[in-house]
C-alpha cells in the first residue's frame, strides 16, 4: 500500500498539515492517529483560549479540533484511527500497527505531527516516599476532563507552566482546593493571562523561586514540604514549610515526542528536543517533514496549525517535484537565545524572506533580538519584554552570505 | 484604595495600578496603551469570564465538554457552575447546541463537542 503524503498524528498540527497537503495538490493524503478520534491533546483542553489567531474567536480545545475535523471530513481525507506508527525508515517506509496487525505503507513524503509528552516524574527528584496522589498535570487534566474523575481534594502544583496554571483553575472549579503553585524559577513560564485568570481570579498563591523538597505520606500523599531556592536553584535551609494536601501535580515541562525520528535516522536538536529542520520544515532526511509540538513546543495551538500548513505545502511540493538542492546556512542560537527553528535556511528562502521562531533562554526587559551574519546585523527585533514562555516569530530577509547568529542584546 | 490589574489584551501583560474610591476610578498607571485603560475599566466594573466545565453523559458513559457562550460575571461563576452541573444531557448533541438557555442573564451553556 502507498500514499503520497502520510501524516503521523491527527492533532491540530496533523489536521492542518493534511488539509494543506491536499489543497496543494498531493494526490493522496493519509492521517494515521493512535487515538480513536482527531484532535490530539485538544480533546482534553476543555478551557477556552484557542483559535484567536486562526478563527478570530476564543474557542475551547474541542471546538477548535472539531472545526478542523469537519474540514478533514469535507475534504474526504482518509484517517486510520486506533492505529500507531511504530517505526519508519529513511526511505519513508512506514510501519503501522492496529488490531488488524501490522502493515507497511510506502509514502512519498511523511509529516511528523506527533505532538509532545510531559516530562516524566523521574525528570525531577523529590526525596520521600512514593505514595499515591502524585500525578503529572496532563494526566489530571485527562482524568477530570475526559474520565470525570477527581484525583483529590487539596492539591499543590509544582511548576507554573500553562498546564499547571490551567489545572489550578480546573481543580478549583471542580471543587478541590489548590493550596499553592510552586515555581522553581524566579518567573513563571506560563502566559500572563493564565496567571491572572487561573490563579489570581481564585486567590491561589504562586510561590516563585520555590520547589517541593519532600513528599509526606505512606500510602497516600498527606502533605509536602516546600522550600525557597537560591540563584543556583538549590533549596535554602531554614525556608522549609509544610503544606497539607492529598495530591501533588507535577507540571515540569513538555518534550517533543520523537521516537519515530530516531528510527529514520533524523538528526535532532538538543535545544528544542525536536528534529533539526530547514526553512521548508524538512528534517535531515529528504521528504520527511516535522511540525507542531513534535518539532518544538508551541504556546498556542494556532501557531502549531499555521506552521503545519507550511509543512503540508512543502510535502506536496516534494512529492510533485522531488527534493530541491539549495545552499543552506545554519541558524545558531547565540547569547541569551534558548532555541531557533528552523535551524537551517536556504539562500533562496532568505532572499524571499524566511520565518524564524525564537525562544529566549531567560526573561529580558527592554532588549532586542539581533540577527547577524558575521558582524553584519541583518535584523533587530526590539521588545520591552521577552520571556522564555512566549515564542517570538520574525521574518528574516537577506541576500548575503554566511551562517546566521541569533543573540539577545539587553540594553541594561 | 489601590487595585492591581494585569492587562491580558496583548502579550505585553502590563501591570497596572488602579486607584479607586467609592466605586469610582481615580487614576490608572502602568498601561502602555489605551486598550489597557479599556481593559482595566471593564475588569473593575464588570469582571466576567467564560465558564468551561464537563458534564457526565450517562447514555454514552462519557464526559461532554461545555462552555458559556459569553462571559459570565466573575462573582456568579460558582453559582452558575452548580446550575450547569444539574443539566441532564440527552444525546445526540452537536457542537454549539444550547443545553441551558439564559444563565446569569443572557448567557447560554453550549456543547463544545458532538456526542
Ligand atoms: C494542558 C495544555 C493546555 C494548553 N492550553 C492552550 C491554550 O489555552 N491555547 C492554545 O492555543 N494552546 C494551548 N495548548 C497547546 C496546544 O494544545 C498545542 O500547541 C497543540 O495541541 C499542539 O498540536 P500538535 O498537533 O502538535 O500535537 P497534539 O495535539 O499532541 O497531537 C499529536 C497527535 O499525534 C498522535 N500520535 C503521536 N504519536 C503517534 C504515533 N506514533 N502514531 C500515531 N499517532 C500518534 C497523538 O495521539 C495525538 O493525537 C495547551 C496544551 C496543553 C497540553
Ligand atoms: S496596556 Fe496595551 S500594551 Fe499593555 S498589555 Fe494591555 S494592550 Fe498590551
């Protein structure tokens, strides 16, 4: 069996990529999704705040997903549900598995839209026993929103990223008491609007530069010890405080889901956790593209979809015309920059104007992102406020020569 | 009295200080643009939020996500939530269907997904 374009994952990125590939003239497009429906993580994100950029409206996750799923239906794009892509070669031979067994599909181009997963609990080490009642924030989101199960009555949340903040509000609305949100960094990586609408609205305290240093309880969590941390993020002796609770939520970050990329021999970027791509969102293996949260973690579903539109277009073009050899330049994350996507840009794209997605490494006030080729500054993006939580998108246009370096120039 | 208000209209997230007395705004500082003023006035006089939650649908043994179709006054969120939890959903339901008309004034509770 074969298909022109095979999309792995049916979340907001996968759906947008499939639609765009079909609209750009790919003869056959197939979505392979391991769940029983389209929508990805959005099915469990029942809060509103999606779609402002794309639909000009504040939608909930399921509404956003539903609108896209309707379009997939109208375009008659086939989807294989309850089907997992288990491996893939660099020649785009994709092995899928479902209850019918295993099957290989030869694809003209592959788009990876597999989303991200939460950092496992092992990623942080808290001394103490391992009682029941410790969950990742995303698991609790799924339990409450999809299974109707409340995991506890009094909760402490570690990590103030958006999922942690959103869950503080969900738990409160569903009748639990959120005692505190602790954030080890001196700033929250969550969107400001979530801090206001999820914490301040319900008087939930946010302790910055604090972490959970102990979990109490034998069978079930009975409380946690929180401590202030110093500038090296080490707990400060004497600042410990006990908080009684029966549930601890860990919201300690997301990492792109990329097992498949490994099988195909795709080169990865340690900074984003996703594949290294060029301006066409093509990975180091020709004809394999990546978009959405599997490429780099997005703050907004809208941005994941918009990026995926490009991946779809480029995958269709690849199937029609084959790969395009073009001189490419590297995009390096310099001083103050956390990550840059894409990591390579072609001379042609740069001449026409290529989009770069930039994350800073820490917050800056009144600073600029400076893009240079050698000593020559080709673009400066000034901003009164830059935070790692909010991705900066900018277009780079230059017909010169040499690799690009992205840096933060803080005026203070 | 001083009330701290964070503008959420754009990613700048300006921290504003609103000085008020007897329900009247005396001054506002910290906003970088006029949209911040509009936001602060609205937040001060009529703070409202869209309510989202889930309802258990017995016939399908699964959860249906629902929301209010417009913001509900903040101080009535929990009262509305109690009313919403009393809704008995009978499938089939389509995204956008009104499940409860006229909650907290002219807001409706609508389904966020098909079921
Ligand atoms: C708790 C939370 C709150 C959020 N809040 C907001 C918000 O308020 N506003 C906003 O705009 N954005 C929000 N986001 C972000 C938004 O949800 C994501 O940016 C978006 O869902 C990313 O889309 P995606 O398609 O890349 O990934 P996903 O939605 O994760 O979809 C990936 C899909 O791939 C499938 N898949 C993975 N591996 C395989 C495989 N091997 N074979 C087959 N299928 C596979 C998965 O089953 C899944 O359906 C939030 C995210 C979370 C987690
Ligand atoms: S006051 Fe203006 S600049 Fe500041 S957050 Fe509001 S809209 Fe943005």
